[in-house]
C-alpha cells in the first residue's frame, strides 16, 4: 500500500510542477484536466503525508522509552498509544481511498419494481415496496419522478419505473437490486393462511448522452394513446412512446409525461441506462459475477430480503441481518441494511485488491 501511495504522491508533485510551467499554463483545457486530477489525488496525498509524519513521531516516542526519567517514559507511552491509534485510523482511511470508485455512484437512479410470483398479492407487495423507497427518497431529500406505471384494480402495481434524483442516490440504492419476498396473510385470505409472494427490484444508474451512444437507425419509435386505471385514457392524443432497440431487443415505454417529446426523452433515458448496464455486465462477466445486478426470475426461492409480517421481521439474506421493526422499514428506514451492505462490499473489495 505504501508503495502505491508514494507513487500517487509523486504524481501529485509532478502535476504541481506541470501547472507551474508557463507553456502549459497558457493551455486552459490542459490546466483544467490537471486541476481535476490534482483535486482527486489531494485527499489521498494529504493522508499519506500525515501517515508518514505519524510514523516519524512514533519512532521518536519509542526512542524515549529507554529514558532514565520515569515520567518521560510514561509520557512516551501515552503518546505512543495516541499515535498508533491515529495511524490505524489513517491506514483504514487510505485503503478505502485507494479502492477504485464506481463511476456510477454520483448518478441519479432509475428504479424499476415489478410484481413477481403471487398474483394480486405480489402486485400489492410491489406497491408496498414502491412506498418504502418513496419514503426513503423523501428522508434523503431526493426528487422523485414517475416515468411509467401499470396499476391493477386492487391497489397494486404490476410495475413502476421512476427516476430518483439526488446526491449519492445510486451509491445508496445499488444494493437493492434483486428479488424481495413477502410472507403475510393476504386481505382476501379467509382462513388466515400465510402466503409467500415476490417482487423484483432493479436499480439502474441514469446515463447521459456521452455515456451511451445510440444510433438512431437502430431505433423503432412508436406512439400510442396513454392509458390510465380502468382503461380510461389519460390523453386523447397519442402521447405515449414505445422505443424498440433492434440490436438488443430492448423495449422501453413511457406514458406519464404530458407531451410526446417529454415521454420520448424519458424513454431514451431509461434505454441508455439499460444499455449501459448490459455493457457493464458484459465487461465484468469475465472477472466476477455481479450478483446484485440481477433480479432473477422472481421465483419464491430466489430472494435477497424477506419481509415477514406475522413476526414483524425483515431479514437481508446476503448479510444475515434482521430488523424486528417491519413498520419502520416499510416507512423507509433502510439505512441499517444499506450501511452494512456497503461495509461488506468495501471489505470484499479490499480483500480482492490486496491492499
């Protein structure tokens, strides 16, 4: 790790010298690139410099342990305890800084929830999950826009696609992808039997035009009349949009905006996110299986989290963590799970990186 840090410090100092070169200073684009790189490296370099200084101070304090003055030895021991504790903290901080950053972490999120196995009860559970994520987004201060939704008569959701805008949205929600399972007595169950149903959640990073290039010739764009609950038409004009991406076979629909242009823009945003995810998975397939990027088939046997209503328990099976306050979780209190998932993810990446 120290060798890597020394190399980063050397690069930082080189950038400082380059930015002081009069010829380079006249090239504003080059200066901007160097300034951005310097800003990215600066926290790591500052931590490394502090680490080296603490190492020097530890050496000085250890030398005082041989002092004939008992009071001096006692002071040296106290100082050593403080310095070693700070060194351990810095060691952990620097290892995390050296981990490659997920370029999607700063992105907004396209959240897709679909009813899985379980009929109407699965659709009701999908609606419950949507409310849960909506509450979580409100707690985080994020903005939420529904891009597309398909409701059913009992108050459930066959599917819903929404855009969540806010700082760190993807970095927090990326662990939510997968099959969510519910165990409870449906309102329509006369004999009080517990049923098991599922819903799938997909979390995609919203991509900009520069992130994913799409050829217009590869697109088939259709417009149709937007429909609402009970078969009633939301618009009399054909404002809804369906885009088919021929090379991949992906089909995206959007009908919740007021105009055809707005629906087209939203549909393109969803398409870019899905294509980016497909390409990312293709590139990573040879290196590792990204279990959190797949939602599976929605079968009851597949699950990342179980919501058990009779026991008021929510269990995340990936980290074996349970909460016995199901109402709070369904009201958007997800940080207990997300924080632990993020911590485990960092630990796994640190082990893989051998830092």
